[in-house]
C-alpha cells in the first residue's frame, strides 16, 4: 500500500489541515487501473456549525451528513446543477468541519478540479484513509502560502465573509 495520510492527520482542526494539504499529492486511480497524481495548490476551510458559510451551520441534513462523521471522508455536493465540489471532512465525529479543494497545479477552481480528476457524487463519503481509488500522499513539502478571504460567501455576512480561511500555495 502506498504511503498516505492516516486518520490522525484528518482528525485535526480544519484550520490546521487546510494549509497542511498544500503541496501534498492527490492520487486518483482511474477505472482502467492507471493512476494520476496532482499537486494541491489551493484549499478553503469551513469550520462547523458556528461558521455561517459552512453547510453545517444549519445543522445536520441528508446532504451534509458525512461532515458530522470522522475525519478523512469526502463530502461531495453539486452547485449550480453542474459542478461537483470535493471536500475532505476534518476533526472527530460530531464536529462538522471540512476543507474544500479549490485548486491543483493542473486546474484552478473547484469545478475544474473535479472534472479533471473525474469525481462526482459516487465519491460521497469515500474514505481517503482506506480507498483504493483516491487518497492524499504526503510529499514532505511545507510550502509558503498566502491566506485570503474565502470565495463566494458574501451571504454569510460579517465576520465570516472576510476571514482569511482560503490558503493559496506560493508557486
């Protein structure tokens, strides 16, 4: 088995995991058995029920249920009826936090990212710790990064819309 991040890595606070994912390698095994690896360059943190920009802010639903589970599972959702967003759940069970994957070296933007790597709703609740089709490998890199406000969340109001919880790797 290839080295990958274990459960303890994902059971940390989202504000630790989101920047720590920068410079790491997202690995995807395609249906034909070939693999592709992508460098993670941008992430965004969503921090539980108190964060009005987080899907968990209004409580547990059928859509966000995986966010309330153990860290390391994927939370997939569709926006605008056409773009799949891929997030990894962080923290321990009962603490709904998640990191949105916003960019790879090969693709900027969360919708382009999921199209490039070929993931959709069938990846909902996929376990990055045990999956045989997708995981994240540590590279040993701890790149410099910029923290900036998250994108597209003005509806959340102050202070949530301006918190520097988007992390961009300096290339």
